[in-house]
């Protein structure tokens, strides 16, 4: 895959969906390598609507759905109206315009001049004109200039693609942050409800001399702690909703909640395949590769500059002194004696080396970002898996055993309550670890250009402690 044939595979999709940009005629660009099959999702495919060349796509601000928003709702809002994409779209259009301009031929020059006006022998003087001249561009300079500018257009289109996937990742992170906080509020409220009921029941037991006052104080302390935790998370939610609205690109959007679940299968990522994919196909890498060819074209353009352009002209001459009609022909060209563009050629050669090094720098930075994201994701996923497969089943078993023992007269009531609270708190911690895992997965989805997401089958949800010790709901 050569770096000169980049960008428009992405641009076909991106420009069609980006506000305020124009899609030009597509280049012949081979598609990027396929996304590793271990990943959930797929890279962007050029199957979205295509905007005719020269048609302006308006910046649409669709009506936000009423009530809680889903991840799909938020993604549509972000892709249709985010200023970041609109700005990048106009950058593509500006680069396309510069590419068109760079290849345009110089205009011809028309002139009319009068000499020796008022001469004694012929007051009408000598008139030359119309005289037409045309600069002939040599050395393939226009073709090289346009080709270099087209590589700049490719880079701008790939920059737009990168902005799209960065935006998708940011929306997914902010969404799961809000969803995890929402779920924690719900579960903390459930646990607090259980503890409040336990406090009331323990008060009755203390009054009947069947429980120690210390047990009541411990329960009241636990209730106060849980209430403080729930109220603190509740206070976090409005800020999380506001951040989500800002990430979507609509700071004035009033988000009252998000819909969805954390309990779906987390995606699988093969680190080796992910690294190969990102180093070959990420828009930042492909933009840097396009930069190498652009620099090489600019070097060739600088080397062609000393080849002189030729200006030819012809015109009619009327001499009023002797009443004659004549013709004038002219050919001119600069002679590259002192200035052979040697300084610009040295600079262009250095820029080629700089562009080559930029590819390595971009790949190193992307590899570092990928390694960090994979590390965070693996750790968060391992914690959530441990809670799902070990901690929650053990907590559930402890609760079931204590409840059975209580009904058989072997356990005290407070021991059952403690097992119930332990199960509920394990569920809360499980939700927290799931939120961390999905936020890390959101970062990976942007790095790996995942257009479709959350495609895995539903996962078995962990047990939720809703029963009272006496067996009633």
C-alpha cells in the first residue's frame, strides 16, 4: 500500500457524514487492511450516502430525542453536528480548493500600447495591439504542484477520519461514565433501602431485648455511610450529563439520563493483531505516509524550478507615420545564472527526511497509546471477570447459606443482614469495575477505528439481593 493513494476510502464515509464539508471526486485509493477478526465491530466502510461533487452538506442539528438517550442517539447527535467535524470538513474543502488552484495554467496577457504619440511626421504614433502573450510552464511544474497539493488534501481527509474516531471514542467514554454512575446510584439506593429496613427491624429487636444496642449503632453507621456515598454519586451525575452533552458537541443539551446496560459481553482484543492494524491503518499513520510523498513531490517541484518557463507573444503594430501595418513576435525566458533555487532544494530534501521520521514518531506514539489502553482494559476486565465468576457467586452462596441457617434457627438475624449487605456491595463494586472496563474499551474502539460496536451477545447478569431474610420480596 503506497502512501500516495490514501485518504479517500475514509473521506467517502467521513465527508458524507461530516457537517459543513464538500466531497470531491474520489481518488483511486486501495482500502485499508481488514480489522482483526478478534475485534468487535468493523472499520468504516464506504457504503454510506455519497454526496455529489461540489454539493455542500449543511451543518445539521437534529432534534434530540426526549427522555433518556441511548448510545446510538448520542453518537448520531455527535456525528451530525459536532463543530470539530465541521471544522475538519472545511479544512478538507480548503485543501481541495488549493489543489485545484495549484494545477491551473497561467492566464494569457493582452495589452495595447501607444508610442510616439504627437510625432510631427505622424501624430497618431505607433500602436501595438492587441498584443497577446502566454507563459509556457515547463518541467512539469504544474503537475507536480497539483500532485503535492492533492497529497495535502489526502492528509486533511485522513485528519477528518481521525477526528471522527476520536469523537466516537470520547462519546463512548462519557456515555459509560454516566451509565455507570447511574447504575451505582440505583444499586446504592437499593442497598440503603435494605439497611434502613434492617435498622427499623433492629430497633424493634433492641426494644424487645433480643438484640444489643451496639448492633443497632453499627447498622445506623452503615446506613449513614451508604447514604453519604449515594448522595455523593448523585451529585456527580449532573456534571457527568453536562460533560456528555459537551462531548457530543451540544453544551446546551439537557440530558436527564442515559439508557443501556453494562451487562453485555466485553469485546476481545488480540494485542498483536491490534498493534499490526493500528500501525498500518490508523489515519494518523496514513496521513504521515502521505506526507512523505508530498515532501518528495515538493522536492521534485523545487528541482524543476530552475527550468525556465518560456513566454511567447504576438501582436499587430500600426505605424501612423508611414501608414504601415506590421506584426510583432516575441519570445522571452529567464536565465538561471545566479538563482537556481538551490536553497529551496536543500530545504525540500530536509523536509523529506523530516516526513520519513514523522511516520516513525506517529507509529511510536500510537503504539504507546495502544499499549496503555490495552493495559487498562485488561486490568479492568480481569477485575470485572473476577467479580462475576468468583466474588459474586461466593457472596451469593454466603447469603443463601446464612438465610437457610437463619430459617433453621442456627444464625442470628443480624448475620443474615451482613451477608445480604456483602452481596449487595459486591454488586456495586462489580458495576464500578464494569464501568472502568467499558471506558477503557471506548478508548480502544477509537484507536482501532471501530464503527459498529457492542455487537456481542448478552451476558448473564449477576444476582441482585432483593429478598429479605424472611424470604419475602
